[in-house]
């Protein structure tokens, strides 16, 4: 059962907490993300994403188009220089996107944080796999639009699912409506509950401490 999100305000941080939600039985939408990032989420190396667009603010809080989704790995635009050394071994160079895509992970967004300053990401350096050029690019792209940090809990699918990478999935889009429902029953969290909540609280605490300094 979906829990109504609550909105908390902090001096530098808007935090939206969705609470604990089951991943469900099936999903038919996916978020396109670099394969290396998908792997980082799926192994628990990282629990955050950065997004511009697809998030709307209203009087009742933030609205995200989808809070539960599959991760759709992309390869063509991955940039080795924008990845920290500890994950560069997972980098797979491609001259084009593969004809078939393997879906291995699902995810749910637990929190949305509106970022206002670069220093907010700097204090979370150990929580992600990106180098400074990528962070700069995310902040500088369409600077009139706010940048949001999503805290994401990833799940490993019980069975990998391979789909054709159809023309409908191509292009610079974030969300991919899939042609069929993908079974996610039996998916297991990439991190146990205690470990995930510890990381979740640590991120909020670090941003709180920055706001108070």
C-alpha cells in the first residue's frame, strides 16, 4: 500500500520521504541510467541518483512521475573520466546501444532532496561513483532548473529479463514505458533494511550538519 509522502523543510534541504513500500509484483516502466550506475545501485555501492526534470513541486510536496521502476542500463554515453577509479573496471565501452538489454534490477525512491549548492554533493563524496566533472555538468545543465538528489533502494530481480532494445526505447529520455509487464516478485533488496536505513539517515544527517554550519 502506497504511503502518502510527507514533506520536511530544512534550511538548505527539502526532503520528501515516501516511507517503506513493497516493490510489488510487476513493473512496466524503467528509468534509463548508465550501466555502471545501475551496477553500483544493484550492489549497494551507491544509493543516490541526481535528476533534473521529471519532478514537480506543489503545495503538498514533491511529485515524481514514478517511484517504483526497473533500471534500464545504457552504454553509449558512459564516460570513463566521469567515474571514480574503484568502478572503472565495470566500464564497458560501446559504439552503440546493444540490440538487446538485460534488466537485472528494480528500484524505489524513498526520498527526494532539492539541492541548492555544490557543497551539498561534496559532503556526500563517499556515497557515489561520480567524479567532479560529472557533478559540475549536472549542476550547470539548465541552471534555471533545480537539481534533485533521489535516495533509491535497489532490488535484484529473481531472474534477469532480456528485452529487445526497440526504437521506442531510443533517444534522450529518462522514462521508458515497457511493452510488457516485468515480473519483480521475489526481488531481493541490494542492502538489508538496517544497512539501508543507516545510509539513508547518514545522508540526511550530513546535509543537516552542512545546513547548520
